[in-house]
C-alpha cells in the first residue's frame, strides 16, 4: 500500500538504539454504498520494517489524532476518522482527552474507531468511561472488527455498543455468503446502514456489499486513497508529527 512515510527513528527514545523502518499513513474516503454521500476520510496508519511496541503504537495513534484535528482546523478535510486501540486509551488516557479538549470546537467532526480485545483489558472502567466522555463531546464511537466472524466479536460489541462499525469485505463472490454476512451483522446488533465494509477492490464486491444492505464502504472500487495533506505543523523536541 502506498502512502506518506516518516522514519521510525522519530519514535526512538534512546539515540543509541536507532529504530529502523517507517511509519506510514494514508486517507481512505468512506463513501455511501446506497447513495453518493461521503461520510469521513479515515486517517489509516501502519508500520513497515518493524513491529511497534504498545507505547510506540500509542504514540503513533496520538500523532494521528493530532494530525486529524490539524486537518479539520485548517479545513483540509470535512470529517476525519482515527483508530485508537484499547491499549492506547488505557495507557495514555490523559493525553488523548487533552488533545480532544484542545480542539473541542472541532470534536463533532471527528469519528473514533476503537479496536482491541476486551479480555485483555487491564482497566475496563477507563475505556468505558472514555466512551461515555466521547459521546458527551458528540464524537461518534465505532468499532473496528478484526475477527474472521462477526459473532466472535460479541464481547467487544456489547462492551462498546458502537454507533457504527467497520468490517472487512468477505473474499467470497457469492451473494448468499454476503447475505449471511449481513444477517450475522444484524444479529450482533450492528446497524447495516452505519456499517462500513473495507477492502472493496472490485465492482463485484461493491455490488454485493450494496445488495446486502451495507451503508458505507472503503476501497479502490469506490474511491482511491490519498496522502494526508500537509498542515504546516512543526515538531517539538522528541515529538512525532505527521507532516
């Protein structure tokens, strides 16, 4: 996947142990399957050449959150979605809430996708309290499903009660499979009109997702991703700034 890239060395705390690899990011437009509406552009981040530790991943997600608000503040995007893992919320809750508070006038234009395993939570009350806090700030709270079957994610769905969800497009090209997939999503309590199907790479997948009743999609068959626009941000000492 192409995208903007920053040296992973910006994550290193110890100059004697340089970190090799890259931090990458791209913007995925989230567009309507049943209409031509455009919901938000997701700032999607990943690493190449190294596996980020929990705290390094938290720093990347915090930088993405700040970048999202910079895009909104400078009118480079209408609405932006970012992912925060349960581990990031647990370990850096104050930094996350401070960032959102600093841009509270733009908070309603942010969408947060949570991800993680409920059984691995150390402080469930911190995450549940954060979810309530987001909703009080009019920030839609979504959940990014990672398991192969939606039913395997019931604990997280029940825990978050997401306003929207993101699933990966099934590989099957059979309409019956997609209809069963949509039925499973409904049975899990997800609203199809607020569910995003990611990874729609051809017209067949697009038509199947639309025909199954899903509301939104991401993928090359819908709208190509693009590099995060520059916001003219400058990094402070030791900071990771995506610009």
